[in-house]
C-alpha cells in the first residue's frame, strides 16, 4: 500500500520542466514612418479592416475576391493542413491523457514432450491453447515531457491556422492587385489604339501634303516611324493583359481558358478617401504571418521542455488479465492469468546525446526568436513602404490630373477653332494625340495609386473570417 501511495504522491507533485512560453512584447513605436504622410486620411482604428477590398467600391472586384476565397486550391490545401494538425493534436492528447487498452485473442496448436523436462510420463497428443486477454498501459508524465510534446502540437495547430489566414490575405491581395493591373492594361490598350489611329490619320494628311510638295519626305518618314513605334507597343500590352487574365483565373480556381474579366475596368475602381491604420503593436498581434511566426516560437519553446524531460526518469504502468484454455468455449468462463507492473527508465549514459539534443532545442528556440523579430521588422517595413509610395503616388497623380485637364481644355479649344476654320485638321489631330498621351500617363498614375493602396491594406493584415475552416 505504501509504494502505491508514494507513486500517487509523485504523480500529483509532478512538474513540467522546460520554459513556460510567453509571447514577445509588441513593438513600442507609435508610427510607421519618420515623416508624417498627408496623401490622404489615415484614421486610427483598433483592428484592421477584415474586408478591405470593398473599400474600392467595385461590386465586380468584390465578387472576384469572394470567389477566390471560396474556390482557390491554395486555400483548400491550407485548410487540409489545418485539419491534419488538429487530428495530430487529438491523437497525441488521447495518448497523453488516457491509458491504452488492447484486447487480444489467439489460438496456438502445441505439442509438449514431458520427457524433455525430466518427467517420466507418456507424451500427450497435440492440443490447441486458446488465449484471451485485455492489457492496459499508461505512461506517467511525471516531468511533463508528454505535456510539452502536446503543447508543441497545439502550437502547430495555431501555426496552421495562422497560415490559413495568411493564405487568405495573400489570395485577396493577389486578386485585387491582378485585377487592378488587368484594368490598367486594358485602359492602356484602348488609349494606345486611339493614339495609333490619330497618328495614322496625321500620317495620311502628311502623305497627301508630300505629293503636293507641302512637306519634306523626312517629316513623313518621321511620322511613319512614330506610328509604327506606337503600334509596336500594342502586342506587348495585349500579351500582358492576356497573361494577367490567366493569372486571375488560376487565383479563382478555374482554368485559364475560362478567363473573362472585361467587366473590371479602371473607371469602376475608386481610390478610398481614407485608409484606417492600426498601431504597430496591433499589427504584431493581428498580422497572420507574425502570429504564425509566434506559434513556431511557441513550438520551439515546448520542444526545449521535451528535450529537458528526456533527461529525467520515465515511469509507466502496465496491467493485464486473461484466460488460457484448451477449449475455446471455456475461455470466457473464468480468468486464470493476470499481471501488473511498474517500469522505470533512467538514462545513465547516452554518449552526450540527450544533453546535445537539449542544447539543440535551445538553439532552435533562439533561431525562432530571431525569425520572429525579422518577421515583425519586415511587416513594419511593408507598411512604411506602402505609406511612402502613396505619398509619392498622390503627388504624381495630381500632376497627371492637371496635365490631363489642361490637354483636354486645349483639345476643346482647338476643336472649336477647327470648326470655325481657324486651324487645320492636322493640328486638331496633333492636339488630340497630346490629350491621349496625357490620358495614358494619368491612367498609369491612377493604377499605381490603386495598387499601392491595396498593398497598404494587405500589409495591415485584415482578411476576413474563413467560414469553411470555421465549420471543420
């Protein structure tokens, strides 16, 4: 009785060796950039916007993102990994908290020769021995090695969960960025085709003037060169647009042959009046890649505990009860075999293996800590870069807007003068060409502003809740 009480006391007083994990402190800085950004409003909020792509005011874009978040194979893979991690944890939890109970039934044909044992009796004939038993075994987690292993698997579940969130954020960001690029390329193609048309009509007028001796052949060749240079830019733009369509289709989980995204246009997208910002400390608590890195740090901490516990004794209990009979009908009538045991294993000499593994686990934890710090710094840099880009985009877009307005006003004036006979058709076409060029430059500046705004939203970490994962 006393040994049993001593064993129970040992189990109850058992400790969990190794470090207890504490999440690293978030950044204490209050700003992302040294110089305040005034390109647009950046109100402070407590949490990142979960459905930030809706801020662009395009129902078509919202539908594309929703479809990608529902059907993307990348997200399907991330969901499956999360389910796998959860089941691994459940398997380990069952093995840690509950004993293993197994039942067995066997039959063996035997023949015993008593003379071999010095018993001078006639040898009996062959007989069949039936064995039915139930065995129970349980490892006592006295020093917490099993609990630390379970903690590491729990951290792996957290990691896969945050990886799923990161995949959702990446998919949403890629869809938005690709859709904006697609709309920009289509706008460039449309304006370039109109520019080629205006230049071609100018060339036609100049060729007529050449026949009449009104211009030199050099000027006509220069104009023809300009036309062909502009026309030569179209195939590259069309190729890029088609490849962007293919990329967008794959992000949505469909074949490239089903790409049809003409509904998304640059004019259908608007630059948000403001982009709400969270504090850097909130960013560290909400960005999924940072949380995933923190989960790996937690896992590394738990692995230190596992390696530490391997230095200490291991206790296990086992017991069994069964019946051995020569007649199968008598197997379950009564029990005639039983056993019970306590096993203790204390490592004595392993050539330095166990302590080296503990030092290795500690080094892995240090590496995971540095990886976490780098992940936080990279996230802060992404936000800072996006804020700086938006500041410069605003200046460029404003200048392109003024230039486009002036060119359009000039075209209106020239059109009125042409209607009154004050300027030639060639001059009108030349003014139209200038206006088209400024529109093309403005479209590029507008696309840059939209892309950098999307990059800022994505860098803040909001992606929305994964309903499929929540139901698994």
